[in-house]
């Protein structure tokens, strides 16, 4: 499936049919702990427990714009939906989230495409 299809599927699974999308509430529904902490050189982090799939999303508390925080959370949802079979920790550096440049890693580009569709 494409990142856009994955995002649409998750929204449908959660019964979300329209705006507003509140990523923090979705974290609660998915049993993903959400926190904001100062993260040096990172915008966001997703860490998953290998056997339970439960996890933690942490967004850099130095990010002040709520829209950017929401995009970061949605980006981490993209990793959770599409990449968690391959690895259990995702550390997303500043400048990668919200970037659609072809020079970023394909996994990060997919997560950005997911986030754009999700929100």
C-alpha cells in the first residue's frame, strides 16, 4: 500500500471521518505514550516494544508550533504503521520531518507522505 493508503486505512480503522485530527488523542487510543521533552538535534522519536508493539512518541518540546508538533506525531504514526516490522526505534533529526526532498531516506519520505495524508 502507498503511504496515503496506509494513512486513510488507519483513519478508517479509528472511525475518524473528518477534521479536526487530534494526534495526542489518537496516541491514547492506540496505547502509544506521548510526551514532549527537549531533544537535541531531533524533532521526534518513536520507540516500540518488540513483542507488544506498544510504544512511545516523543516530540521535541522546543518546537513551539502546534501544527509542526501534529505533523511530527503523524510522521511517527507513519513509521508505526509502515516500518515497525523492520526496526523498533526511529530517531528523526531536524530538517527531515516535513521535508519532501528526494535526498532524504525513503523511509522518512514515506513517513512524511503518510503524515501529509493523515492530517
